[in-house]
């Protein structure tokens, strides 16, 4: 027994010596792995190889002085549009669905955005306002616009909570209002302040932005009803770039309306193989027949439109 103990104790010692060597070995490996996987090391390697690991979203779009940039951010089936004015103002229309908030935050930060001067939630559907709470928490926010219609969804409540926690107030957007900007004319064409509808899409804030001689029309998920009312009211809907209503659905984008807008470019934010079949083929055919160039985020990814106040270029 004693002998055995001694032996085992001797054995332990010997093993201890070996295990110490193994421990040092493991430690060294861990340190090397930690260094190799550290950001600074990866950056060094990437720099040497000339392949930054910067995701596409973080690449700052170069812009000339006087350029206005409109980014139709690829958030799958949902809207999120960042407008960067040449003087430094930023505007965000919608922020995609709940699980896309961080994508929008990352994208904006990648573009150097720190403050959103004008924040718009077009209507309370999740694919438009879902990510707004993340955006509100992350950035310095100026004025906030939403239609005057309440909704009981958790998504909507989350937005209200974020607004409240930031000490912000919501401007109830309605036709005839303008969003005060030093750099462009931003008019709200819809919804009508008297509107009563069971369809939340009818409350979509429709915005016409005029920068120099170039014009943009953003209409959330506004449908045929809104389009017909705008035509009847005689509102000026003319635009060079149209953000199609309701993801290119045939419940929006009626021919008379598209004729009145008379855009050169149409953009639809879309999820790949989305369950709604957006964009509907009637709309795609209509755009095609009218010679309107159609961009869609499911195929083109994030679409960036640049205006110098006179000319427009897309994904330059
Ligand atoms: Zn939508």
C-alpha cells in the first residue's frame, strides 16, 4: 500500500510535470489563436491581401458636393429608405420588420449617420415600423411623423415606448403638411386628416420630395383608394423616381396614377420569393409598357439613387 502510494505520488509528480508542459502548450496555442482571430490581426491581413472584411452595407457611398442620396435599403419584404441631404440632414422613412432593425442601424452607421432629422413611420404595419424602435434607441432623433391611427400590435407599442423613452413626440401626418427642411421641399400628400378606414395601408404617409429640379414620390403601402383620391384632388404627384405602392402590388399602382406620376424610375422593396407574389405581374408589365426602369431590392439589393438637383443616376 505504502509503496503503491509512493509510486502513485511519484507518478503524480511526473504526470504533473508533463501536464504543466501541456498546460503551457495549450496556453500558447490559445494566445496564438486569440491573436490570429483578433480584429487588428484580421484587419492587417485583409489590408495586406487588399480584401477588407467590411460588409457591403458599411461601404460609404461617395458623393459629390450638392448630391442628394436616396438609399432603398434591402430589408427583404419591408420598406426602409434613407435620404441624405447634401448639407448633412438625414431622413429615414420606415425601418423594415422587427428582425431588420439592426440591419438598418448598421447600414445608417456605415453611412456615417448620427442624427436622423426627420423620421417617418408610414403606417403601423410591422414590415414598415418593426425596426423603428431599434433606430430610435440608437440615434439622435429630430422630428417624428406617423399617421393618426392606432394599432394594438406589440410592434406598434414598442415604437410608442421608444418614442416616449426618448422624450419625443409624434407629429400626426396628414395631407397639406410639410416636413421642414432647409435643403428640399418635402410635402405630405396623404393620408387625408378625415380618413376613416379599416385598411391600415390607406393611412400610409405619401411624401413628395423636390430637390432642385428632381422629384421623388414615396408612398408606403398606399393603395388604389389613395391613388384615386390623389388624382381627384388634383395633387401634384409628378416624380422622376416613384417608390411603388405596397411592394408593387396590383392593389396599388393603377395605370392612371402611374401616368400622372410619369416616373423614369420605379423602385420596389421586396423579399425574395415573398408569399404575396409581389411585385404583381400586371404592375411589372405596366412599367415595362411605359418604359419605366424598374429596380427591386430582391434582385438588385440596396438601390441607391443620386440626384445633383438636375440629373438622377441609379447605383452609380
Ligand atoms: Zn409593406
